[in-house]
C-alpha cells in the first residue's frame, strides 16, 4: 500500500469516526432533551394523559368550541413528542384524583366543572366571576386581591398553571388553562408549546401559576401573549375577603 492509498484510507476512517461521534453526540443531546420534556410534563414513554374539556353550550356530547379544538391540537402535539398518549374526556366525566395521570384541563370554571374544582382545591387565592351576565365584570379574575377584567377582543387574561400535589416523586402534574374566553385558552397552550423548555429550566418539576394577557385577539388571534406576572404565591394563598369576586 503506497502513501496515497494509506492517506485515503485514513481519511475515510477519520471521517467515519467523526460522523459516528457526531451522531452519538446528537442522539445523546436529543435523548436528554426528551427526558427533560417528559419529566416536565410527567409523561414517560407510552404513558397516558387526560385532556379535560368543557362541553359547548347546547351542543352534543363532547362538542367543543373551535378555539378549544385548536388548543387540544397544540397539546396533542406536545404529548406525541413525549412518546405518550392522550385521552379526551368531558369535564363532568373526569373522575379521578391527582397524581395518577398527567392532566391538561381546559376552560373556565363557568363551563368546566373540573376546572372549578381545581381552582377551589389547588388555587384558593383565585376567584373568577361567573355570575355577571355581561359587562366588564364577566369572567373577571381576582388574584391575591387584584382584579383583572377583560376587554373582549382587546385585552383578555388567562391562567397557565402547572401543579403537583403531595410529595411523591412519581406524582403526575395537573396543567390548567383557565381563560376568560376560548381564544385565551388556545393562547395559553400555544405559549406553553413555545416556552416549555424555558419554563422547565426555571421551575423544574415544581408548581407555578402564570398570569398571561392576550393582546388584541380580534386582530392577532392567540399569537400575541404577554406575561403579566408569576402569581404562584398569591394564587395558592386563600383570599382574606373573597366575596367581591363573586359580585
């Protein structure tokens, strides 16, 4: 074997080793990213999660509003990325405790009985006005004594929460998307899809409650979302005077 042939063979071997090392490195990084995503969502391989939805008023069973369908599609893509499965259930048919399966609960307490129960049990510092028939008080949030009223189509609010109950390491989280309108639910799911890596780095496997504002949805749909505040502490602290939020 002359020098030219030897150099060619060595070059091919070096290229092969470099390609193999690059593939191993990419695979390692991809797997680490997947494991972090699975840990954040509580979705190990082949696990099952619940998508809890409200019923469209006057519609047949599991008739869901258009924007809530889009929100479910956003969540389904995240679940599929974790190599997990999803089951869609109506809010009044979801009867299970916390921590058994990851749950994604969608909709406000006026139309989602499961959401109302979660707010009462897990977020005692949050009140949603479900009694007002119209006007600025309709759907208004009270969080830690602060009121957040919506201007339909211009300025609307939604709570995005990741909550864990108990100290078990394998307990699965509950994700809440509690918006003042259906389009805000979709905005919250899209925000989660775009920012889950950053949220995972910041909060790990802990609980958080974020107040988001959807800006000018009549023009921009669910795409323009601002983070108003991390309201975790206020949302988990019982209100001293909860009555005003119900009037």
